């Protein structure tokens, strides 16, 4: 990823074409070829801080445009740059010593993080009063990692859904606006029944923030209803109330909430901390689950998950609720790839094939790496004619997509595929065995082909 110290007079069109200005002291990190990385505007007058933070953001996969003053930042924006994902702003700049840059960037609808060496109440109030994403104190090296983690969180928030439930229009709107600053996808409801309807429409909502006192269905009943369909590890719930009952927090948590906030002491900083903690907990749980069920190299499901979930699919097929097709896929002459190019290239080849499978098949299909260079697919509700067509398309796509190495070399790859259907077998294991036998026939008859029943 490039980090560029920009001279705003450098023509905008040239910058967009990829050219880079070279003023004295400019910096350019290695460009690793990723063209769709999100761009971050870094405004920092310290060479040391700008270089360290800019490089950390680049290493995390972002592009960084670095300027040293408010004037240069505004010049870049005035030239038409509207593609900044977010900004990281030094609070005290040579031409803006008291945070004057903060409202200027926020007014441009650029989510902004404030990096400051001063944590006075004045600084804190100015930051939060301008709806910043967060502020970070320049007091230790971990602050840089915190900024990177926050930017990554913002990126994930673009696809994270949150529901705010409160019968007070003011409170509901206030919390929704705060969450939108964090780039979250926000839905709202005025009571528990409306909230359940929203959850029915958007079952992938990850966080629910609910008031207690509401008509028709209060916060406790809403929490119980959500917990009947989703655990704490799947959907986080934060209770919120102005009730003076000191047991309110404990009761909310016992009903199934993950956290609780008192309205009377509401602070944006605390609100964000609790929301982010809940979302981080869900992310960590998801990663742990993925580590247990996914192949570490390709990201596809592993053998264990394939058979665990595959048995459920087969049982459903045995009850005639669905049809199920099994395709065993093996990379041809994979040992030759390892011996010729090395095991590192072999690993890249496995990821390459996995990407083709993941992008061509549907979400309803179970795709797994079940060993070595073997992959297995369980396709749901695909008729016999479509099965052969699908497998031929996969085989042809692999053959037409040689693995390109950074040295300019191209490694041709092909796969052989064996196919079986659930109607031909009495168990998942037997169906997989039949598909494996047909895969062997495909290998014996010349490879780079599909053999069905």
C-alpha cells in the first residue's frame, strides 16, 4: 500500500491515475498491487508520527494520503478528493492549534479519528461535540495499534446491522445518529413488537440496543424473545433505561442482555466503548468458531464440519425435502506442482482453486477441503442435467485460470471431478465413496474431466 505525502498543487487527475508527487521529504511505501484498498487522509505535522502511523495503516491494507497542515488537507479536498474512507487528525496543527480542523473534516462527511497528546476536558468535549469516531491519546506505542484496530472496525461496520429500540423519538434518533457516525447500518423501532418485525426482516442484525419502558412489549420481554431465537454469541443486546431501580442492570443481564447503560449518565464515549466491546466479542467468537470448522489455508470448511453438517443435509434429503449431489474434486498432478515450484506455490494453488469454488457455487452449497488437494461439494436441489453442467463449468474455469506467479510465470492447473447423488446411496459416507470412485475413474481416463453416474 502506498503512503504519500501530498503537495496539494500536484494535479488531481495525475494522482488519480496513480502518479505520485515527489516534494522534499515525501514518502512512498511499496505498492503490493491492491487497487481497491480504502484511502485514509492522515493530517499530522510530526514526521516521526506520520511515518510510523502511515506505515502501520499501509501494512493493514489501506492507502494513506499524508499532509502536514489543515491548509494542505483542505486543498486536497477542494481539488475534488471525495474518496476518503476516513481521516486521522492531529488535534494540534501549526495552522490549527486548537482542533479547528475537526469540524472542517466532519462537515465534509468524512469519519474522523482525533490523535492528540492532550487529554484535557476541553479537548474531549470539542472532539465529542463534533461527532468524531474516537479520540486517541499519543501516550504510548499501543495507540498506533488502537487506531489501526478502530479503522478496521469502521470497515467491518459497513456491513454490520444494529437495531435501536426506544419509544422516545428523541432518544431513538440520538442513538441512531451516534451509531451512523461509526458507519453502522442502523434500523429503529418504537417498541418490542416493532423490533421483532424488524428482526424477522433482517435476521442478520448483530446488535440490539433496547430501552426498558415501552408500550406493547418492554425491554425485558423483547430480550427474552430475541434469546429464544439467538444466543449471546450470535446477537448482542444492550439494555438502556432511565429507571432508578438499582436492580435494573442485573435484571436485564439475567434476562439475556450482554450489557446495560443508564440514561442519566449517558456519555457518547461510554456508549461507543460498550457497543464496540459487544461487536468485538461477537467477532472473536466468530473467529474461534471459524478456527474450529474452517481449513486454515483455504478458508473453506474443513473435513470435520463437512461430515457434521453433511449428515444433516443427507438426513433432510432422505426425507425427500431436498435433493443432494456430491462432487469430489481433485487437483491433477498436484505433486508435480509442489516438486517443481515448491510447497509455497502449492499452497497458493490450493487457495486459487478454493477461491474459484467459493465464487462459483451458491451459499446454500457446502464446500470443503477434506484432505490434501481434495475438495468436496454438497450441492442442494440441483437436477441431474444441471449437475453435469455445473461441474463442467468448474472444470473449464480452472483450466482457463492458470496460476500466475509474481515472477511472471504461469502454472497451468486442471481438476478431475467425480459426482454422485443422494438417491444412489444409503448414507453420506456411501455417497462420498461413490463420488470418490468416479473421481478415480476420471483420473484413470485421462484427468481434466467429469465422471457422473
